[in-house]
C-alpha cells in the first residue's frame, strides 16, 4: 500500500531553480545572465521605460475570437409555423405572431422564411420575406405585404 511519505515526483516534472552570480564555474557567473552594459544589466534597471500598467491591462483582457456582426438579426418565423398558428383567411401581423410565439427581441422586426408547406390562405404582413416564402404564400392564395421596420401592425 502506498503511503504519503513514500510518494515522489515524476522525473522531469520539477525543474531546478537557476542560481546565478555564484562564480564563473557555475556557468552563470561574471555577468550573471544579464549581458554587458546598458539599463537592463544594472540593478533596478529593465523597468521604467515601458508602460507596464498598460501591458498588464492588455494581457489580462480576454481575447474574444470570431466575428460579431453590427447588423441586428430579425426574428424568424417559418411558413410551416404560420400554418399551424393561424386559421385559413387570418391576417398575420408581427404583433399576432408575438402573442403566439416567444420572440427573442420584439423591436428587431419579423422575417418569414420558407420551411415546410403552407396550405392556408393567409394575409401576411412582415418586415421581410425570403423569395421562396413569398412564393409559397402567394401560391396558397394569400398575400405577402412588406411593412417598414418599427411598425408592428
């Protein structure tokens, strides 16, 4: 059975500390790894000429990868969802969709995309339509009316 006093570190996991300034035969003597002359070779040197606070600040800030678009995305609803939410002959408005479905952001507008079949005659008022969605609505006998963003009626 292994006991605490018998545990040892794995070979290579612990690195020896570099001891400098202990004579030439140590390998780190004479200039003690500082090179010759100049500000960084002197005691107290090496600091001062850099904006250390700024460097630390930049180093500590999280770097976010990827791309974030400045254009806001619209709320999306499919033609299939419209078919299940509304009855034949109903008028579909962003406000009516908002009451039946949870939208991520109410002020960004509504876009209708073609997904699934639409077999009901609907008058759809939305801020944007995909070409296929507009075609699907008109083929079912309905109307696709574009309204300006900001208007929900």
